């Protein structure tokens, strides 16, 4: 029996909220461990989704994408966790670890779901939930690894570039949201993330 469309939306939306909360908490946790308590003192050092919700990125964008793609693609973003990179013990190195923490948490989340999917007998409904959990976390991880400011991939790249070049690269951040929206709504985004996403999903045992 197929899952009613509204139930499918609600399940996907709930998984997306959880995945984004884990992602943002992981950034805050990594920054805290590396010397910056900003996330903790700003109330973002939590897995509570209410602390991370962005009206546009967490609600409006996912709904638009869900209905415009016939439920085939769901993505969103939460409020970025504030990080004071100058407070990190080694800013040039630690910005890389803080940037990696979010995508890595989603990859681990997807890997755990994949192990459950492979080892635990599940009914069709629970199996569908596990597959959605894997796909949504994989999409979040791959998307955020794109080197477009302020996505996590840009933080990683900034830590690897020479300082002067990194500063010039960071100056693109005010235009990052516009670039992302153009990539998403023209379909160009999928061209960039599809190969890595396909590889990741195959590793997790999910058809792509």
C-alpha cells in the first residue's frame, strides 16, 4: 500500500528537521571543543529543532522543492550556528574541522540508518523511513560540501587556501545565497552534486 502524499511529506519534513538539527549542533560542538563557546552561549548548542529553524530555509524552501519536483527532491537549511573563528585555538586549521563537522554528522547518521536497513528486518513502512533518512542526510552532506560561501565546503576551502586568497574568496559570501538559488531553480545544482550523491547512496545500499 502506497503512503498518502501528505503523510510522505510530513515524514520527509520531520526527517529533514532532525537531520538539519544534528548538522548544526555538530558545528557548534566542534567549535566548542576547539575553543569557541559562541554557539553554547547563544542557545544553539542543542539538538532542539526550534533553536535552528529558519522560516525560509526550513519551511518555505522544502515545501516548494517537494511539490515542484513531485516529491523527488527535498532540501532545506537551518539558521547557521554562530562561530567566532578568531576564538578557535588554531583558526586556520580549526575552520576546516568546524566546516567538516556538519556534513560528517549527516554521513554518520546515514551510515547508521544503512546498517539498520541491512541487518534489521523491517516492514515496508519502516523500510521507507530508513531509506528517506539515508537519502536526506546524504543530500545534506553533499550539498553542504559544495565550495560556495557560506556552505561548509567554503569553510573547508578557506582553511586550505593561502590567507590572502582565502580572504578574497570569503568576500563572495554576500552573493552566496543568490548563487545557490540560481543553481537550485535552474537545475544546475543537481549536475554538481549528482555524481557524489550517487556514489554515497550506492555505498549505503540505496538505489539511485
